[in-house]
């Protein structure tokens, strides 16, 4: 069980990750996890107001009777009629809702990368070896999809680790297209549609940019708007740890997906489904609990 608490900070005990708020009779102490305290500690000062969700149960911690903080909803410093707002989750959620509701083309994309061998991997450089994407119009209708293999150039022979993890063969990539083909295809999509590109995690954007630089190609990544859907989930739901793509899918789907195949197109399609589920959450059409 949780309850909402708000009030002015009277004391900060940094070593114990505690803040104290004046209660009806005495100071009430609230304990935070290391990550939460580190995230907000610069704002914790006497006279700062905080709005908290805390567990109702109390416990003794290093001589203090405390309640655990579940989440911080708002942090502000009163200044007459115009308080200085340091953090407000409701405002953040409003901005996220505006983002996911933009009437734009959307490209949901995923890459599978080559992996280093188990030994002698010090000079190894990963390369994109499979790409899958789905392009939708502003109404969410699919207008293009692609699934294909890319020939690795720097390390043409794939490691056993890569072959096992991705369940593919050397012939699959040997018969694939050159990276320049993928570069031109994505550049054309950018020129024609200027889509928001939704990915799960930060690696896909980094890999694209890295290979463009390595092969001395126009780095169109700087012109593209990438949105990390994993990061949006962590911010919106205030998660401490990363959420797996298929675990996210299971939040919105009626049927669980348990066996991830590490296939680029499948992951792109799942990313698309997760996006529209998340959009429904942001628009208060559905509610999920994590």
C-alpha cells in the first residue's frame, strides 16, 4: 500500500539517503534507493518542496523511523506565484504524449550485429549483418517493410558466437547486400518521408553512425530524429532497470511472446506493436502495471 506525501524539506541526511519533512507532531523521515537519491540530490535543500509516493509501512533504518519512497512526482522551490519547478512527472508525461501523437511517418527499425569471437577479440569491430524495418504513415498504416542480410566487410567470416546467437549461417550473410545498399535505402527514406525513427535502446543509432564514419559515407544519422522507446518507457513508468523488448510487448499484448529469435524484422514488428500499445497508455486508453 502506498500514500501521497508532500511538504517542505527540513533536513537532508545524505549519508543515509534520507530527507525529513515536518509532520503533524514531528519530523517524518523518508528513505530512497541509491539511484533515486543520486538523481535528485542536487535539488534537495531546506525549503525545497517535494511530492512523493511512499509505502505506508514504516521501518527502522539506522536509528530513524522511515518510510520508503516509491517515486518522486514533483520537486519545486516556492517563489511567490511562480515556483521554480525542478522536476514534474506530469509535465514530462505530457511532453511524451505530444511526441508519440505527432502526425509523422514512423520507421520502426532493428539491426542484428556481428559479435566477437570468444577469444582473440581485441581488435574486433561489430558490423550490421541484418536489418529489418517497418515504415508506417501518420495514421499508422504500413507502407513498406524490409528484411535482409548485409555482408560484413571488416570481418567477413562470422564468429561461432554470432552464428549460434542469431541462428543464421555464413551463406546468409555472404548472399546479402553491401552496407552501401542499406545506407542508400535509409537515406532515400529520410529524404522522402522524414520519419521519426523508433528503436529499442541506443545501439542501433550508434552502429549506423559508426559504420557511416568507417566507410566514409554521408552520416545522415545527424539529420534523423531517433527516439529510444526503451528510454521513454523507463521515464514514463519510472523504472530503475532496463525493460526487455519482449517483456514490454507482453505488457500490451493478449498473448505472451516468450521465445525471442533475434530476428531483425521480428524485433522491428514487435517494436511497432509496443509503440502503439505505449501510445494508448499515454492517451489513457489502456492502463498497465509494471
